[in-house]
């Protein structure tokens, strides 16, 4: 009589659509929204920043494409808030690393790429809330406005800002896996401030020295900054803006996946 063959263990597959586990995604979103400090930082800070710099009555009378300068600043602050929110949301993985969660993922069917996508989508929820908070607050003040026939731009610009902030969700994940939890948030604030200035988010690059304009074109926020303001300002579209944003997104995703795999490979 031949020896009985032991049944093979069933192969586990990640549930969800297109490889995305919807249960994990829902849990991640709820956990993020319970972090009050991160939520307040993402929602309150960009609104206060806009109220401080964007409600000057003089800006209501200065033109900026299809709207006024105050509307231009509202877009800038919405972009800054969205990038802060998504970067902070992604960087929260540093806390999971400190708690040993990355090692636990070795025994799950969740792939590195799928987990990175779930974390990025979670950060995008916070980014959307930040964009809506800035635009709603801006319109309640009554200072920023679009000219007749261009009110739809508020919705178009909100969508572009939100989708574009995905680049910085990937950056947050990369930073979160690269740095220890006790340093990541301090480092994050400094990095985002430097990138905002380097990308021309807080001042017109045309007024800067030529060398600064050349350097700005290679920074992560430059292409996205140009893309989100283009519908408001009108004029020609430069494909290099999109190339800049996509290239940095791919670089940050690759870095995040690399660091994630390094973490889960530890014993």
C-alpha cells in the first residue's frame, strides 16, 4: 500500500478587485482618519495659510488668466495642502515599521506593489479632504473668483490638484520606509517647504534669477505646479510639465517598493 500523500496547502490569493484588497483599504482609511493630529495638520494649516496670504483685497482686482490673483493663490494653497496631506499620509508607514508591521506582511498574500497602492490610495483620501477644505474656505471668503463663463474651473482645478498629489503620496511612502518613525515628520515638513519654494509654488519663477528657473525645472513640484495652474492661466501647454510629474512619480514608487521589500525581507 502506498503511503498517503499529504494534501498540499491551498494557495492564498489577495482578494479584491484588480488585486486591491478592499477590506484592507477600508481599514487603512479609518485608521488614518482617527489620527487627529495628521488630519488637523492636513485640513487646518493650508486653509489658515490661504486666509493669511490670499484674502488681500488688492488681489481681488488683479487679473490672473481666467480669474483673479486670489484664485491663483487658492490653487497654490490647495496644491500645497494636498501635497502635505498625501505625503504625511504616506509617511505614516514609518510608525508601522517601528511596530513591526512590515515583517508581519511576509506571511500575508499581499504583494509589495499592492500594499504600496493601498497606502497611496489611503493618503489620497486625506489629500482630497485638504483640497476641498481650501477651495470651500476660499469661496466662502468671496475674495477669489473666476470670470464669467469660467466658474467650472473650480471643479477642474480641484480634480487636477487632487490627482496630481498622488506624486507626493508616493514620496511619503518612500520617506516613511527610508527613515525611522521618530524623525520622519520633522524631516517631512522641511522637505515639503524646500520643494515648494524650489518649484515656484510661493513666488513667480519668472521673477527669479535664471539659474533658479533652470534648477526649478528638475524639482518634483515644478511640473505639477505648472499643470494645476495651466487651466486658470490659459496659454500653451508644455508636455515637459507632465513628463516631470510622471518621472518623479515613477521614481518615488520605485523607491517605496524597494524599501518595502527590504523591510519585509528582514528576519
